[in-house]
C-alpha cells in the first residue's frame, strides 16, 4: 500500500493536483531556529562568542543569527546576547585588542556583522565599529595594480573577496550613516571600487568572478572560482544602487548571479563548491554567503528563478544534508549527510533564513525547467514531511 500511496502522490504532484503542502516560510523558519540552536549547542564558545575558534567563519555564523532575528523578532533574545558577547570578547580570545587583524577580508566580514547588528538593534556602537574597520581597510588602497585593496597587511595578494567586501561595507555604510559628508565619502569609495573591479578584469569569459590578481603583471591569476566571490559582490551592488539611485548596477549583479547558477550547480540545480574538494569549515561556509546575497538581490530585483533556486537548495539541505535528530548540516547540500562542521552549519542556516525571507508565492517555483535553467525539481522532495 505504501508504494501505491507514494506513487499516487507523485503522479498527482506531476499533474498539478495539490495533495501535499509545499514548504512555507514558516517551515523554513521553524527549521532555521532548530539549526541555529544546534549550531550554538555544538560549536559556540559562549565565553567569547566565537565558533570553534574560527575567526572569519564566526563573523558569518553570527551574521546568520542576526539575520534570523531580523526576520523573526522572537529570536532576538537568543541572538543578541551571543553576538554582543562576541563584540566584547572575541578579539581577546584571539590575543588581539580589536577586530583589526592581519587580513582585510576578515575585517570586512566583521564589519558586515556589526552593520547587521546595527540594523537589528539601532545601537550606534555597532555602526561605529563597522566604520572603524572600514577606515582600516581603506588605508590599504591602492595596490600596485591601479587601485583596489590588499588581501592582507603583509601585501602578498590582491583578492577579489577583500575588494568585494570593501565595496559592500562602503555601500552599506553609505545607506546607514547619519552624516551627509560621510555618506558621500562611502558612496565615492564604493563607486571607486566598482570602477577598479571592472578594469581589473576579474570576471572571466563564463561570467564568473575569479579569485584574484597575480602581482606579476597584474593579470588574473589561476582559474579558481568560489561561490562566495559570486555572492558578496551582489550585496555590494544592491546597496550601492540604493545609495546612488543607479538602477543600472542591478543588471550587473544579475549577470553574475545568473552565471553562478548556470556554472556552479549540478544537474539537479544544487549549488556546488567546484573550486575545491576541501569541505572543511572554511570552504563549506562559501555557499551560504552566496545564497544570503542572492536573496538580497532578489529583494530589490526579483526574478522567479532566484526564489526557485533559493527554495530548491534549502529543500535539498533539509532532505539530503541534514541530520533530523540534532539538526546538524553537512557540507554537500546534495547529500549524503557526512562530516558536518560549523562552516556548513552557518551556510545551511543562511540558506534557510534566505528561504524564510521570501514571499509565500509558490507559483514562482516551476515544476521543471529546461537545461538552460538546470533546475529539475525532484517531485519526491515536495511530498516529504519537512517538519
């Protein structure tokens, strides 16, 4: 009987008959709470606010907590004390006095966290910290390659990610500072970064942002393509568009997002980290950063394919990459569940929060698409009990 019942449900789904409710915002939100609590129970050092002594990853995991609290105020009482503990104690746990360290991209991640905390609490102490970090990042401009900031204080590499973060922090600050002169300064920095990024030829012939620049000749380095490099720039362009009123920045962001969805997924439309086989905490974090920023792009320049992609990947995490006993998440969203870690946990939380942030308009989600969209929904995934 189970076989015939399942077959009936599958056929009904394919015929368009509504026999089982698809996941809703509340489903994603409920699971996001469980994933967040599991992340805190398994990986968080509550005395420092740092997850497993991982520095930049912790900034991203904490950002996911803040984002969850922003869309669901009931979570604020959980998130805010943890994040404020990090604000006061995290540098001391690393033997440093402030959030400034040897890597400018690290500073960018923490600055974006403090901007999220400002959005959540409206407490200026967080905005002030983000501004201080940006000032330190800006002091590394220019590199010998016509502009841009360095990846590290030792000036060994010019990384796309550091420059994308510089853009994003500047544009976020431009939209939040109460000072008109500061707004103009942050906006100018962000526009200067976009101009340099374009001239640095950091996007390859497939539309993907590559990892960085070879100092010998200031040319694109090897062909490494990582998902977070496709993501951070989306949020930066969204915020800069808001700051300037320049809507032409949004098609640029959409072109990068479309290329990532086209090039960095498997045949089932699940996001992959193709740039590495390493699924440790650092690389496992990347995919969540892409989804978080894709949702930000979708919020101002919506495309049904983006909502579909976000939900589809959240569903795959729930169905294939999550242990439903303790809500730990593994690095490979397509499955199987294996080797969970704190980076994968934060990335999964990013995806679930992003899915919960979407509207409940299920007509945005097609049953199937052609090879150009490369998203072929598995009907069985829609009839599983996701709660």
